[in-house]
């Protein structure tokens, strides 16, 4: 068994920089932030070179779409950080703060309803970076998904955003076809012809947009895109499925402001060591939704962020 020489204080310090101890050794895995799981070929090349120069040549992926370079000796951590900085890369992603933002490939996916890479990058810069020095009651995870296929599991994050495509039915234009193209296309079976007219059950419809363009007489328009937001999801030793805000957002600015309100609410109302799901349960979801709908939290932003 190797003799460990790194003090607990130093181990904690470098963990705050994104370096996690390789158990039983004085070596560390450096966690490289990818913004949203997307990096350039040049950045990938830089990481590979750094793994060979400073680590053991092994690169692994994390569940939050960051990249870890294994086997970095303690006394080479700063060299490693300086090397990857040349490609615009940084380490981090630990502690009681906003964790790296994750995103599905909705931007390029055939089912994607929003530009997930663009939105998640904006979330990264405004909150992961902008709130990087803000200590929260516990970790806070944000995920952006492009459609209700839910590949990125936004509902299992503290806050999740999912792309939507909102159907608008013109009942007068509906011909009540015996073989309705919309009904046949709906994977949720939310659309049905009843008494000669198409009906869409809003309690079943998940706004996936698969019915777009399927009405033979253009009775259904799917041209409005939006965002569904989940609050209070978590995965791990304790699990919770996030609950949806009743409002479907159609304005990206409103989405970004609501994310900020949620963070301010958690910062001001959360107890130390309490996950956001527990804060919501304690306050009550309806009350939380009311707080997020107003502007008081944003008005108190400086006061909240200044508080210990």
C-alpha cells in the first residue's frame, strides 16, 4: 500500500479546483469542464496531450458531461491547469454550488424542438460561471433537454428544461377523417376523432410536435415552440422526480430569469445540506411556483447573494 503524503486540507483545496483523489495514491483526476458536453477537436487534442504529459494517459467521462484526466500527481496540478488553459479549458465542477450544465444533442437531433446547445451554453455562462462563487445549501444540477423523449433526464435534476411544440387546433377546419393523420401520428394517443371532430387531451399530450404537418386539411398548427420547466428532481441515495411548473414558457428570457429566481430562492430559503427538492417540499410547491412567478426574488438579488 502506497504511503499517502497529501494532507486532508490540501486534498480539500484541490478538490475545490476540480481535482479528485485517486484512492490509495497521491494522484488526482482533473475534471475538465466542457460547458455542455460539447468541445472542439482542438480542445480534445489538448486534453489528450495533457493526459499523456501530466496523467497516466487515461481519459474518462462523467455523468455531468465533463472529462476527467486520471493519474495527475499533486505537484503537477498547476502545470496541468495551465496547459489546458491554452485551449480555453478550465477545471472545476465540485462543491455546494451549481454543477456543470448538461444538454442533450437536441440542436442536431431530428426530434429536437429547441437549440439545446445554445440555451445550455447561455445557462453555463450566466449561472455556472456567473454564480461560480456563490455558495448554495448543497449542489444544484441543471439539465436541458430538446424534447419529451427526456434523454437527458431533466426531471431528475434540481432544475430541468425541456423543449416543447405546442399544437393549436382549428376545429372548424377539421373534416373528421375516418383515418385522421394526426391521430395516427400521435405517439401518446392524446389525439382522437370524437363525434366527427379531432380532440386533443391536454392531460395526455406532451407537446412532442410529432403531429406537426400530419393533418391533411391543415387543421392543426404546431408553429409555436416553448419550454417546460421541472423543479426539484434528484438522483442518488434519495430520489425525487421533479414537478413541472404549470406555465409553458415561450420566451427564452423568461426561462433564464426563472432559473435565476429558482437559484435565489434556494440560496435564501434552503437550509445547509438540504437539496432543492427538500426545500420545495418544506415550503410547498404551490408557494414556490408563486414566488417564481413574481419579481421579488430578482429585486432582492444583491441582498440574497450577499447573505452568508
